[in-house]
């Protein structure tokens, strides 16, 4: 097994590291305080080509793959989780189109995201359908050359700035998951509106929106794949492909939290020496490093698998690992890093309270840690995950 990065991957990592230090880090506190979307950081990502890293060349990207994008997200998330999410949103709304869309749809809707001329959002969650994605109530009815969509979506990251949203709605309301279709809905469509934005715990720089569709009319050409009732397949495979990128945000955040706490601890004096001289503190850092390296292996392997085309049902458990492990590592490491600083870590004078708030999102979004365990346990029982005996 070759664990070395390619020269292209190293270049992308170095570019992301530079942008993270020079552009993202100085803005991180302000972004958290204001809760305003950082258009300047989006522009910085666009200008160096980071938005298209995970997307194919034929659709405007660099074709470097999911692992390369994971490396970029990791570097950015060390300083600002919200900015890492901006990079992730180059993939989340586009993957259902990449999985099931027509060639024309990919050129029309994926290319502008890769090139940075558009932003998009992913609309799945509803008031009564979070983990139970098959239970969506939003529905779409064909009316001549158009579809009319009615329903509500909630907690939509980036919904306030999106040029279009990828929406999942029932076209057969009696068929459960088999009745779900995917649509591309431009945000200037008649009947599309943002009903509210959320006051949330963390990741303030990418607002989440509640979106209403009231007799929202779109062209029938915006049905992903131009075939009804295929949307659940698109969403599940799309989410499989994205799990390592959520993990990359958790990995980067954990690295950033530990690094900050370590530099602080080297200078902090107690009982006549730096607190890094105390074994209790040393063991805390050792445990953080063990967790981070475990998370790194899960993220990198998951991203590598996606780049190899391995994101089908039989691959689900490994992709669930690539999200679950770093999500929970981010929460634990940010908590322990804050603990190293004691009362100071609890204050907004340091970024650790922000890291701690931001990290808690990972165990919820794009499949909770509990849902990941459901998928892992199913893989064990089905034999897709088999350790032999």
C-alpha cells in the first residue's frame, strides 16, 4: 500500500495551506462573530482553483479527486470550520447530478460550481424527515413541460447564497423511497423562498436556511436524469461520496485545536515549569495525536475509495468510518484542547471554544453518528464487512 501523496496532491495541499494561513485564519473570529457568509474567502478559493478540485476536468474541475479535496478541506478547517464547509459545498449539491444527471445537466449545473461562477445547496432535510430521508413530504407534480414543487426544507447550509438548490421530492407519494426524484431548482424560480435562517451553535459563517416551495415551477428538463423516482439512489450514492469530506473537516479541526493548545501549553507556567512537563498533560496530547492519526487513516482511505469508484452499497461501512471516526475525534480533541487551557479555553479570547462549538455539528450533519452505526452494523450482518474467523 502506498501512503505517499502524488505531486499534484501535495501542490493542492500546499496551496490550501497557504490560503488557509494568509486569508482564512485572519478572518476566522470575525466570521464566527458576524455570522455573515465570507464571499472574500469563496473568491480566494475560486481564484486558485480549489472549488473545482474534486470535480472532473470535462465539467470545469481539475479532476484531482476527492482525496485532493479532502486534503484542502483539512488545511482550511484547522482555522475555520465554516470555510472548510464552503469547499465541501462544491461537491455536496453536485454529486446527485454527477451520479444520475444527463451530460447536458452536468455541463449546465456542475461546471459553474467548479469554476466558481455559481453556488449551490443541497435540499434533503425536512421538519419530519431528517435521518428518515425516505419520509420526505415535499412533492413534485408534472404539469406539461414543467414540474410544480410544494413543500419545505430545513437546515440547508448555504441556502441563503445559492444560485440553485438540488432538491429531493416525491413524484410518487405512495412509494416510499422508491418514489423520490431529484430536481435542480434555480433560486429565482417562481414559488421559491427562504422563510427563515437559523440561530445555531456553531459554523456561523455558512448560514442555514429554511426553504419553502409554494407552487414552485421549474422546467421538466431540471429533473435529474430526466427520469422520475430515481432520486433516492442519487442521494444515497452522493452522500456516500461525500462522507470522507465531512470527515476531513473534523480531522482538520482536531489538528487545529491540538496545535493551538500545544503552543499555548509550551508557554504556560504552573508550579515552576511549563505545563507540558506534566505527565497528565503529556498524556492528553498523546491521546489527541492517537485519535487524529486514526481519523486521518479513515478519511484518506475513504476518499481514496471514492476516487477508485468504490462508493456502492458494499462500500458503505468504510465510508461511514470515514465520517464517524473524525466527527467524534473532533469533538473529543477540541474538548481536551479546551481543557488544557482551563478557564482561558472557555473564553472567546482563544479559538478553542469556537472549535468546540463547531465540532459538535459533525456528529449530526449528513447522517448522524447513530445512522452511521446503523449502516456499519448492517454491513456486518450482511457480510459486506467481514473480518473472517
